[in-house]
C-alpha cells in the first residue's frame, strides 16, 4: 500500500504562531503507534489465515495430464520423481523372443436352417501359442470357446500367411483346447516359429508386470502391458450355447484384452507364459478387468490333450441352471440345487426318465446344492456307472436310476 502526506498551508508572516504543546504531540504519537501496532496484528492474522485457506482449499496443481481421447483430465498435485530402475525388464526384447510362438486364430462356421436356402458363413478370431512340438506338428494352446462349433480353422504367426489347423483335443469345463499344425506347412510358407516357455503362475504377485500378446479384434498381433491385479480369484462365465455357467479359477490383470485376445498368452518379466487369456469384464464404467487361466492349473491338461487327443468324458445329457437360495425363496421351491432346463434326446438322462423342470438335489450319494456340487459328483464316476439321482418333481422327491454314458470332446 502507498502512503502520502497532505501539505499544510503556509501561515502568513505577520501572524505569530505559538509552538505546539509537547503533551498533545506525545499523546497523538502514542495513539498513532498503538493504532499501527493493532493494525499490524490484524494484518498479520489476516495474511496467515488467508495463506492457510489457500493452501488448504485452493492449492495450485503442479501439472495437468490430459488424455486427448477422453473428456476428462487427471491432476497430479504433488508429482513424484521416480528413479530409473536398472533392473526393470526390457519388454521390447522379451516380446521379440516370444512373438514367434504366438498365433492368430481364424475360424469359420456355417449357420442356417437345414434344407432352406444357402447357409450363411460366419467368421471369428482368437489367439493361441505354441507350447510343444514333435517331428511333425506344433501344438497350440487356446480356449475351447474360440474353436467350438467351427467348420474350418487357420492360424497365422506374426500376421504371415494362414496355415490350416486341426483340433486335437478340447476340454470345455476348463475352457481349453489344443490345435495341431503341420511343421511342413509352416516351412513351405516360410513362417518362422518357436515354442513358448511355460513359467510358474504360483509365483505371480499383485503388482508384477505382465504383457498380453494376441489377435485383438481380429486385426493381427498386438501387445498390451499391465500388472497382475489379483490372484486366486474365481469367476463364473455364462455359456450362451449350452445356457450353463462355467466356474474358473483365474488371475486378474489390467493389461488391455479385447475380443480376439482369447486363448492368447500372458507373459511375465522373463518372457514365460504364466496365463491364458480367457475372459474380461465389460460394461459402462468398467475398465482393465481381464482374467487369465493360471498356467500351473492347466499345464498337465494341455499335455494330456496333446498326447491323447480327444478324450472321452462321463456324460449325463442335460442342460441346467443353478438354483440359489434367493431364487428358491422367490419361486417357493422345495430346495436349492440344479434345475433341469432341457433333456438331450437319446441321452442317459433321457432313457432314465429325467424331465424338464426336475430339481436335482443329490447325485450318486452326493448332495447337490448347486452347479459345482453336480460337476464334482459327476466327475467322481466313470462311463457305465449306475447312479441314483434325487430330484424334486412337482414338489415330490423321487429317485431316478441312470447309467452314465460317455462323450468325446
């Protein structure tokens, strides 16, 4: 603030002006000093209070990071300088080592009413990776849902020419499948390939860096980077083809995965496959929630499918829905369990007298309170076993005797 003093008019020379009284000047000076002191105190308090309010509620951002492809900005108030870690893996080199084991899978299926017109041709895409080979074939791991109900399958490596593939074996309950491709076909077309190394998924921790490689959106080989977001998770995936739910043990990652990534590998910092991309959570406001099958959980099954080819599984022949406690109460059902929604014609369930809307509550001496109980009870038996099944029909508990069959997958 600028201060100024107003000039007093000069007294005429002929008028005598007595000197001011000393007592009055001292009093005024004392009052002025007190006023200045009090004003200084209030000014100091005001500045301190204002500074506190500015710091508390109106702190200037240090810098703003704007995502040009979105309608929002993120503000970092206190930027942290992160030192470069000499031990951070060079994913450029890791990807170069692994990419020749990653394949893009292209599938074709035909749909249409039998006997009516020309069936329509549908195309789909997925991913996989070479996990083994012998003298004649390379063997590719992928998801069952990638190749289910298809009529033709081809693969390409690093977006090279397509090569035909055949299904060696499949396990829907684990969403796994193994394909075989002729090494001769690969060599004839000059397609380079390698076998991916399998790592240890049990050693993965929350925060570990990972890379997903796959045929995202069917556009060819792409790479995304992220971390392990969670371990030891269990998810339920609904299968629209069979109207059933599949329960899977998974790892979660925030590495971006999209349609076409299914069946592709998740790579650790050593360039080893530690997971197989199988699902993602999507919807408004959901980001970065991808799920992978831990390689330790499926390693033995992959080798079994490779060596034995199509396997024969115990078979009952029903489509079903799980009845939980809330559903039981809502519809006033007698128990929780598994509701039969469809009986496959000429199946073991068909010949033993199963009917639609039977509520299964026991199977071969095992209590059935949900889908997992039923699957575990079914796996305790072999094709040809005769089991007693307890079902509620029209509110009455009855027993059915069924001889289990087998099915090749």
